[in-house]
């Protein structure tokens, strides 16, 4: 018994010593952060998960550099250097960044946007809202124009500007961040734009009196009253003129799905229309019924029509699968709206897997993402998603 008590005593003592060592090590690591990068000023550090996140800034020749590191993984992130005014620089030197900068995911929000040096950004006016990314900056100036700035390898900035927001339209700054911008108008319309991976900004949703009316994709628009992840019902395929933030005319932006449908340019688009909805249409490698099949596709599968040859149409499904379909089994223009969708329903558990895969690569799944079971290729199901990516998975996983 005495032996057990002795063992317990030494074990407790060892645990206490180990705890003290760990506490001392953590304190040392925290204190060492300020010396980790010479020439940089430690602005903040906080616990995140099982580690620590630290933020540093540096001012050099009127440029603000920002870096953040996750420890102990040493995952280092650096933002595009941003030109700031001397007044902003003085405030940063004098104190912390609480009133000047805030982190929102992979973006840094300027809480004092007037501190941007607009002349160095090759822009006019004064910024009233601004957000910095790893590779660029987005701002709204006092002329109600949205600005996007990039810095080239020589240190020069190029800034693109949108058309000025018309009277009655405002940027809802409290709803902006994490790669999204929200606008609203005095007549109840609203618009949400998302920043794409290539740095462009695309219209995603249009609202009326706070309710989403339609959603836009690169292939057209989608009625939110009929939207489903597994069906293309309620879609109008074609080009929508208001997709690009920098050319969009907000004053004429349609407020309802019906109005938006009247402005879609349907040229160059079609949908599969098998006479029997239970059948599927072959995509052929050549304009010949005996040529190799690249897959069979269900009714209302959207196709981009590239050219024609006799009774055949050269089409593209998704972003890169091209082949030939018989033109008589395709509907064009407003006829597309009459075709009922025949996609098989994907099981919920597989849909959740698809959602997780998109989120893992950083895709903003605002609204209703689509995962359409558009066709089959042998033992594989062909799945088309919102980004027009077409990929094959074993049919046994979804049938």
C-alpha cells in the first residue's frame, strides 16, 4: 500500500512539473511572437482550435503589409500590399489595429477606408468601404462606384471601376465580406454579387422586398420558387446581361424571375428532348449513329450548341465534354421551357457529400447549388454541378 502511495505521489509531482513546463513554454512562445519577424509589428494573437493565430503588419514607403500565421503549423498568409495615407499610418503606429482593420476569413476589412491612398491605386475620390484579399482589393468610392485593384509584379496598381450606382441604390456594407457584396434599392430590389476564384465579381441572387426571386449561374437563371438541387425545373438557359458587376446597369436590373426571363439571350443553347421521357439521348463522338457513344443524357440536360452539320449538332455539356447529338431531339429558344426534367434523384447522403466537396475547395454555396444527374456512361453516373463541372461517379453510389 505504501508503495502505491509513493508511486501516486511521484506521479502527481511529475504532472505538476510537466504542467509548469508547458505553461512556461507557452508563455515564452507568446512572448517570442513579437520577435518572430524582424521589422514587423505584432498586432494580435488569439487561440484558434488547438493552436494560435498571430497577425503582424509592416509599413514601408507608404505601403501596408499584412501577414497572419497559424501556429504550430506555420501556415503563413500574406495579403496584397495596400497603399495608405500618412494619417492612417500614424494611427497604426500610435496604437493597435482595432479601429483600423478587422479580419473576416481570408479578407481584411478596412474600418477606416478613407485611409487608402487612392492616387497610388490609380483611382479617384475617397473610399467609403474597402476589403483586401490575398491578391487584390475591393472598395466603394464616394462616387458610388465599385473598385477592384490588382498589383502587378512591378509594384503598379491597376483599378477597374463599375458604373456608378444609380440614385436609390446603396451598398449594404454590413452584409458585405467574405467575398460577397450586397446592394439594395429604394424600390425594394436587392442584388448579391460573389467574388469568383479568378477575381471577377458575378451576380448571384436578385431579391425583391427581402425575398430571393431568382439565382444566376453561368448557364442562365433559376427560379427560386422552383429550385431543387436535383432538378433543372424552373431554369432558363442562356446569357444574362447583368452577370458582370463592372458592366451591370443596376437601374434596369429585373426584379422578378419572369422579367429576367424576357432578357435572357437563349441563342446557342438547347435542352435534350427525348420523345419518351424515360429514354436518354446519345452524345456521339462523330455525327453518325454508328460512332462511339460518349454518354446518354436525360431530358432537360442543358447543352451549349457550337455548330451544326446536316441533321446533327455539335454540343458541349458542362465545361469540356463535346460531341454530337441529333438536332431533332433538341429543343431551342422558348421551346426549352416546355421540356420536363427527367433527372434521377440523387440520395440525400450523396448530395451532402457533394456539398462538402464544394465547401472544402472554398466555393461559396449561397442559395441553391445544383448537382444534376444528367446522364450515364456505362457503369458511371454523369453529375453536373453549379460550376458547369461534369464528373463521373459509380452508378451504384447514386442509383
